[in-house]
C-alpha cells in the first residue's frame, strides 16, 4: 500500500514524506510516554501500592510487567520507559511538549531525561527545562556525542554538581557481551578495564595463544579468543589443535569439563541424517527435541552452528536423551524430579511472562494451579524468573495477574486491565515439530508432606523503598561530583 502511495511522487515529495513521518513518529512516542506516565502514576498512588512499597516486587514492578507485556519487551526496558515517561511529565514538561508537537525526536527527549537525572531542586530543574526548550530544536543536526555535550553545558550553568561528565572514568568500567547483529555462533565483547588489568589480560592471552605448536590451524586472533573462553572456564592452558599424536601441547579443554552450558538440539552433530527419536546434545544433561532441520541452540540464548556443535562433542560434551513424555507422570512431592525439571526447562527455554527472556535455567518452576489443588506435572508447571514468580504469586486476585496453562506449555495471561496475552513455549521457535503436549491429570495425586516447609515463596523486603534508594543514589553521586569539582576547579 505504501509503495503505491510514493511510487508516483516526485523526489521533493518523497523527502516531505520522510520529514512528516519523523514528526509523526515523535508525536506517537509522546502519546506512548503520556500513557505510560499516567498508568504508572495511577498504580503507584494506590493505597495497596503504598502498603507494599518495601516489597522486592512492588507496584512499580507490577506496572512494568503490564507495560512489558503490552509491547513484548523486557521488564528492564519497560522500567526504563517508565522513568523516561515520568521525567517528561513531571521534570521536563516543556521538552515533553516539544516531543508531542513533533519538533524533536524521541531519542533527543530521552537523552535530556537521562542527562538531567541528578538535578534534585525543582526551581533549578524548571530553569534547565526552559533552557532546553529554547535551544534543543536547533540541535537536530548534532551527533549523539555532541548532543550530550550541549545538554551538559546547559546543566553546568545551572547545577554543576548534576553534570554526569564529572564522574571519574573508572566508574564507567563494565564488560558487555552480545549484540543483535552478532554472527551466528559468535558473541561480541566490549567494555572498559583499568589500564593495568587490560595489560595483564593482554599478556595472558598472548602467552596462551603462543603456547601451541606451529601446526595449530587457528589464526592468532582465534587462539586469543579461545584462550579467553578457557580462562572464563577456570582453565590455564590452551590445547593445541594440530591433531599430531606427538604434540606436547594437547590436552583437555577446560570449557568442556568446567562449565555447564545447556545446548538443545534434535540430532547428534556427527550424524547428518539424525535419529528418528529425539536426542539431546550439550555440555551437561540437557534435553533434546525432535526436528529434522538439525537446529541447536544454547538454552535461552544463541543458535549454535553444526560445526561448533561437533567441536563441543569432540571436546567431551555430554549427550543424554530428553525424558520420555510417557515417563513424566504426576508426582506427589512439591519439588519436581530432575527429569521433570529438565523437560520443563527445555520446553520453555525462558521465563514464560510476556516479554521476559530470562533463561530457563535461572528460573523458578511454578505450579500454574497451586500445589495441593494442582499436580506436580509438566502440564501444570512452567518457568518463571524470580521477579515474575513473585508477581504471579503476590499480585494475583482482583485487579491482579491470572494465568492458565495449556497442555503444550502455552500460557494464557490476563493482566490487571483484562488484556490477554499468549506465550507459547520458547522451544517452539526453534523446534516447531516437537510435540510438547503433556495434559495434566484432572485430579491432583495425593500430596506429600515431606519438605512442606520449602513450599511457596515469601516476599523479600527492601531495606529502603524504591524512592528512598533513588534519592540516596542521586545525593551520593552529586556529593562525588562536588568533591571532584572542588579538587579540580575551573578552568580545569
């Protein structure tokens, strides 16, 4: 439809369409932020929210779960949107008005929210908001880095202690793994280290990479990359891959024996035809799934190409079959058996809350129908991360969350607003032909009282409310900035 609208347009008209679309996107973002801010204000102002402000899973988390489900994003991403929406409504309303009018883009507005987060005096914040509104429209051609400098310059004239640039560079240290455009079977790594730590790591990787014999087929960069993986697994030596029996540098790869990584696959990597029955592959007893395409994935993570899977097998990865569905009957205890846990985690792969991608191995196993009324059975059990397990358990009832589990592991969620969401098992994405149907029995078996003290969850409590913790973090960072300014006064 859109192709038809622009196919006969002139070049100038096409540019006008692009410009108008950018303005429309900004206005749409402003409407979304306004709705998020209103929902957050309503939920967090309720009497029940005030009673539960010390809960680890508080009203803020409950709202974040609703927003995450509505957009199919993570809990953390939803929380970030909430902070930005509230900042545009309460802290920077003039900047928010520019966004609503389409005069600035959403990234520009959210950058202003982020850079001004340490301003804690209302009159100063109002002055900064006015200054930004007067000048930010003209900054549209600036790069991200230049925009940050421009915003910081305005903050510096009003409240120098609130400028984020005054933080010591060492406080920005971090190591991150993985990007959306990573090549299949690999993960990118970037970050910042202390200079001395960087030198130590460089020397260590170089030494390990040079320890193999000249016949090793890998390039220097490949050997350094493998060496880092071995260090992460607690190893000290990089085994040579020359495959020469007399090579003194051969040995066991620490990655195959020291770290557990669950890999789900439908066939053995050294058998291209694959067996007719499901088989698993992994570095620990992971389950396997039937699918003739030969797909293999890290549980809750990236796709593993067949050559890498075969390499893991050669290094000594363990291979065990998935539990037989016929053997997964109802159990009398509250805690599921090892076989049942393996099956449920393999089927779900991640937390079953809409938008959550927490790997199943780090999740709790939840009874959809509470234990005692519902069985300990794969048709009544699902993976939930601890945050969403607390949410489902303590924010239920009238105005809360409700869930219903279908025999194949699909979860039907009903949000506090009545909106319904459907989350199929995560394994269906990679293994669509795997039949995960395990209908739960209509009646629960006789339950065991052993270990009953471990049943259920107790809501963890915070030492400070969310608002108190945020205020403390802001005041602490401002104090550090002030000390830096006093120790290094202008002109620096």
